[in-house]
């Protein structure tokens, strides 16, 4: 447990020292307050999580966290030469899309769950976490992939029929 915590601290510290606008702001705050930027970041994260529990627009903040950070790293993955990071973020988006679809149909029930936006944000962060405990990898390989493989041929046939029908409609309109 201590080794994992140390690895997380080292990873977070490395990420917080990359050159970008956010880390520049953290460096400025670090210089002014003499508080390590990791602790500033953790304080900001604690504030955001507290806000998700009681604040207005918690759904907006949660969805912002669940889409902006992954979108940024997805673009970085596309621009990198490695395909491993592409697969990692593509898997995240498959899980995110599946979760969003389920959320759309279960919205009436989810509204009644206390701290829903906080729990959703924790879930999305778990799905983004790098390393062996990445939630999107676990969910994809244990739930989505088996269902997909079981129904892939039926879905492909239905999509092909739909494409044929659309083609007929388009050709018939000429």
C-alpha cells in the first residue's frame, strides 16, 4: 500500500511539473504561498469534490471533469507515436459513452441517489486513472467486450440493412 501511494505521489508530482498553463498557475501559487504545488492541487481537488456534493451546477462540473481532461489527453495520444495510449483513451471513451447511454435511460432513478454527481465524478476519475487499476480497462474487458462479441454479427447485419435502406432512399430521391 505504501509503495502504491508513493508511486501515485511521484506520478502526480511529475504531472504537476509539466509545462502548461495550469502548472504555471500552480508554480505561481507555490512561489507566493511557499506551499508545495501537490498540496495546492489536493486542496483544489478537495474543494471541487466538496462542491460536487452540495454545489449548484454539480452536473456541469462533473461532466467537465469527465470530458475535458480525457479529451486533452486523447489529443496528446493521437499526436504521439505510441498506440498504447490511443487504446487507453479510446477504451475510456467507449466506457464513457456506454455509461452516458445508461445514464440517459436511468436519469429518473439516478436523480434520487444522494451525492450522485460526486459518485459519478469519482467513477469517471477511476476510469481515467493510469496504471493497472484503470477502471475503463476493467469495465471494458469484463462487461462491454463480452457483450459486444456476443452480439457483433447481429449488430453488423442490422447496420448493413439500415445502410442499404438509406442508400435506397437517397437513390430514390434522385
